[in-house]
């Protein structure tokens, strides 16, 4: 078993800091460029066990309507029934099912991702980026990582064929995660 890079005294329950965290995505548009977006409202909590990462777990909730690609028309389309259908499915949810330490500073987090009431497994590779005590005395821990999904697996099938061949929106979507989490007081 590998020795964790994270000191064992950092084991505890953490709350995602939405002001300093990002859940984003990248998809190909017209098969020639990438469109990047993120969700502006994300919440999450988790327990991280530095000595025994397999005992760690987390849950993340995303307001689907907070999708932001810096283009109002595209964002409205992503909120529509063609994609996220936020009027009927306002929340995207991730619940971990396992955490595996693959290197001293890298973790493989597998879990169930629910989009539009469709739940499928996904794995996200996370790297530990450090810890710090902020000016208000909060213990913070940071991770960043990525994952890949096929949007059709979650029923996000809208597309249109291009005149020159190919499609407007790629099936493959890259996920990008940057997390700053604040340790919560230990329960006694």
C-alpha cells in the first residue's frame, strides 16, 4: 500500500466551496472546434480519509439550469428538452461508489452520475493539488481532474448532420473538475 501524500490529520468531512470550485465540460462543435462550459451553481460534501482513501466518499449536486457557455442562445438550448430539460430535471447528481489511490497524489473516483433521471457509472481521475489554511482559519484541500462521458448514454441525443458530413455536437464530452473544499468541524 502506498503512503498518502496528504497528511493523515487532514482526514475529515469537507464541503465544496462553490466560489472557488469549477465543474466544467468540453464538447466539439461542428467537428472543428471545442466549446467549453461550466455550471455556476454546484454544491457538495464528502469525507476524505487520507490514511485509507477507500473509506472516502462524496456527493455533488449541480443546478442544471446554471449551465454557462458564455453564449445566451446556446445556454438556452442546453437548458431545453433537446438537452438537459431543466424544467423537468433541475438537478445533476454524482454519488461516489469507490475511491482508489492510484499514485501518492492521484485518485480514481468512481460513482453514479444522474442526468435527466438516467443514472450511469462514471470514473473521474483526480489529482491532489494541496492544502492550506485560509485567512479565516478554514482548512482547505484541493483537487483537480477529468473524466469522459458519452452524452447519449444519458439520453442527450439531440444533434444535426452537417452538409459537409459529420455532426454539429460531439457525442464525447470531456469533464473538468477543480475543487477547493473546506473542512467541517468534527462532530463529537
